[in-house]
C-alpha cells in the first residue's frame, strides 16, 4: 500500500570497498530524520542497524554489506549537512592510515564532553563510520578499517 511507503532521499556517493573497487552510486536515506531535518548519510550508516544497504549504480541495483565498505564520500550539499551538524566540535587535522596502506587526510570534528575531548577518546567512542572533512567533501570512514591516526598539522608533528 502506497500510504505506508516511507519517502526516501537519494544521496550521491562514492564508495571504496575492501577489495579495492570504487563505486559511484546512490544510497537512499529517509526524509524522516531527527529534529535537525532529514537523515544524512552519516546517520544512515551509523543508525541503520541492518548489515545490508541498498545501492544503485547506474541501472544496476543491489544490496551492499556495510562490513565491506572502507569509506563513503559525499560532496556538495550533503557534505555541508554533515559538516553543519559537527561544527560545535574541536577541529583536528589528521591523517588516517587505513587497512592496505591507503591514507586519508582531513579534519575530525571532536564533539565530546570537555573531560573526554582527546582524539583517542573520540576514536574509541565514535560510531561505526566517522566523518573526516575536506574542502567540500565529507569522507565517512569505517572505524574498523583505521590502522593509525596521525596529526596532519605538519611534517614531523606528533601532537594530537
């Protein structure tokens, strides 16, 4: 019955899988979000308790296991929505080294209580996917694929 169908928003994404493939496609998040508006890609990946999510790539549609996703990138308005919900945090430039040797550089927004606002506290408390912000892009990195976290403030700097 059409009246029980939940409206969805299409989110354009680029996904890196654990087998090295990169896919450009669309995820479908709910228009029904929290008090801040529709569900964004980060909340979709972290709060959706199901392991398999629908993905559309061109004319092909299939289910994708979240366990095999290294990162999901969103750009433009969707990246700005995620950034806006994380603006209250302390910004820390980092380099995340991922399984397989790939590195991703960007800024973490540490939104934690003052007594627990270290990078290590954030990394241990973050959801399954954590947002890393760059210029106009948000990379949602699956925490389980992060091997190391380093400062990206300058060569040789070890301050986190």
